């Protein structure tokens, strides 16, 4: 499992960095620098990897997005305890300023 985490982390970082618009006037008003976008992509990758490492949480069912250090979690978990655990894992990652937990309990 550990061998899978690092390639997933790298792929997420590259994908997220490649999807960003650097500078310029964006319609959504997000004019982050390239460095800020890369920082957010790295946070996203670290959170996703931490969720994938946890044996109780199905990390593949959780979408992670980061903007300005605020991590959004979307997807499904089976219990309230797992919802809280996912939030705790995300908030423990270096660089995370806040977690917006939108996980749905399917229990």
C-alpha cells in the first residue's frame, strides 16, 4: 500500500498544478500566484494520501480540493465517526488552515 501512496500523491500534485490558471483575470476572482496553486496542490496530495493510508476510510470515495489552505472534503463515508476521522486526518496535514467537511454519511 505504501508503494501506491507516493505515485498517487505525485500524480495528484501534477494534475492539480496543471489545471490551475496562473495570474491573469479569472472569472471566479481567484488570482493566486503559481506558488500558491502549487502549495494548494501539494496540500491536496498530502491529504488524499493520508486518507488512502487509513484502513478505515475509503479514500477513493472522498474528493479533496484545496484553495488558500482551506481543504474541502466531498464524498461518502459510512458513519459519523468516519466523517470526523477524515476531518481530523485532513486537519493534521501541514499547511491546512481549515477543513470544510461536506462528507455525506451513507450508513
